[in-house]
């Protein structure tokens, strides 16, 4: 059953100030509308519960990729296609580019945004695992001011996050690393393209004399939120990647994640695939 379009309101403010004033006057009433790639699917199916939306299309402050000496700043309206066209991201942040390529069709990549992917808060989202591995920070803005917070910890539960009703996600910041890390991204779905992930794995490690000097591991579709595997990282950091240590890491990861059964997959399958992807990532580090 399709939605009844006259039952919805879409307001398109001319600038950021007008948008923030609207959200401040009626917090929680107006839901920001970015690329709309998820919202339009719900609308077409007649399952879009919220009725009042504020378009972000005119907000120049939410657009653009700024490459600086120590970091890269990505506007919340940066599309996946924007990511794929940026040479610095392709060279230094290949996990984010891999996530962009894995996200839907070309049409979706042209319209879908990084900010929308974060705020939609789906545990199956493709770009958040990469952003967690890159120690991303996000800037939230309202009429009261702005604040930078770590992206790790922003999601507190399924579709829940540390975002006030009058706040917008303005920008994303990823630090540039002076020493190259070994990086790995893998999305497992029903098909090779245009599929929602059953398991999404992103990892990066800094190796030194055959040992793990530092490491980041993040997974999607295996918990109510996109997850940093901090306990698994701690177990690996500082050690050699022997078969025995990799086996221990597999066991720790199994205790750290909480896969579920749903329409796309089973908890048992997700657990085994997540462990296998971890082992594949770690095995590549010792080659």
C-alpha cells in the first residue's frame, strides 16, 4: 500500500540558520531529509511513520570535502559518489571508498549521504564500520551551538543515538595517519551487489617487527548497533599473529558480538562469518 503524499509535509529552508531555528522551535517535530534513499523506500511501501520533514538540500554548509594537514573534513551531505571521486580518500581511506562502492546502485551512490547513513542508524549500514576504524569524530550543531564528539559511542542502541531533537549532524572528521596501516574491508550479503549486508567487517592494523602495534576492528549487522570490537583489539594489540593467538581472537570476538536471527540470516551464520573474516584479515597481516 502506497503512502498518501498530501499527508506529508516537506519544508526546504534556504540556509542553515533557518533550519536550526525551525528545529529549535519544534524539536522532534521535523525530521531532517538528506538523500532520502531509505526514507523513500518506506514511503513507497506506505510504512513511513513520520509525517513532517525538513530538506537539507539547500544547506551549503553540509557539503564538501576539505583535505587539511592532519585530517579530512566531510560534510554530512557528502555522497558516496563524492567519496569515490576524491583521490585522498581513495589513497588514505580505502575502507570508506570500499563501503561507498558496496552501497546500493549507482543511483543510490549519487544521492545517498554519509550523514544520512549515520543518522539512519541501521546496524547494517556500510560506511559506519569504516568510520569507526578511522576513529572518526562528528560535529553536531543546533541553535544553541556546536559540539564535536567521537563517533565511537554515538549509537547507544537500535536506532538510538546521542543526538538531541534540535540537533543536526554537520560534519565528519577523520584523522590522517602519517604511517600507513594495513587495511581490510569485506561485506557479505545474499548477492555480490545491491544487497543489505549479513555481516560487514572493517579492519586496520599497524604492524611492527611482526607484532600488532595497534589495531581497529569494526563490524556491522552483528549487533543492535555498528560495533567496535574493543575486547578483540585489546587481545591482539602488542602480540604476534600466531595461529594460537588468532584462535584466541576468534573466541573473544564470539563473546563480544551478539548476532541475531532475522529475515536475512541466522545468528549462527553471522557468528561464523564474522570469525572467518577476522581470521582472513589477521592472516593477511602476516604475509
